[in-house]
C-alpha cells in the first residue's frame, strides 16, 4: 500500500457584505438603503464597555448626544455619540509621527476634544426625550439604576 494522498481544495473567502440576498441585492446594498432613524442632536441612552487593556475597563451607562451618522464597512447605519451636543473645537490639528514624516490629523483632534465615541448600532441606543425636568436633573441616571 502506497502513501495516502490528500487533495486540499483552496480556501474560498467570501465577504459577507457581497452575499446576494433574496431580493437580488447584496447585503451591502440593502444596508445602504437603510436610513438613520435617530436625528443628529438627539439624546440617547447607551451602555458599553471601554477597555483599556491589561484587565482595566470601565462599564459605561450614559446619556449622550448623537453627533454624526456613520456606516460600517458593510453599509450598516451607525451612530457617533458625545457628551457635548455641539462640537467645542472646530479648527486646528494635532501632529503625530507617521512612518513617512509628520502628519496633521484634524478629525482625530476633534474626536479627542469632543470625546466622540463611534460605532454604535441602532439597537444599542434608546432615544430619550429632553424635557424641562430632565434639563433640571430630574430623571437623570442614578447610581441605583441597573
């Protein structure tokens, strides 16, 4: 009996966003057809973890402002949030060292100064109505809440 011969088929990678769905459109095309349904300037409630590495993290339960509409690489509508309703810093830049020299990154500076968090899916957000009572602190998040 000779050596066992195994034929290995080449691996095929399929981008999920390119899969054609029942309606004849790709996942990406269907996602791009979905509109953002929370307007910029809306107050939303969200829970998320902020990982710092090495075991350090924070559990966040916050009410933040929608400051931008984004999309994932597959076209899924996403939201950017900040604790500032409007940008505090609109001009300027920060220098950082890149592989081929010094670069200016204005968007990076805006995100740091305005503490913008990006990548929130619609299902992770609950719209909060801003009432006079809430503006006065009545009904704000409390430590006793889950």
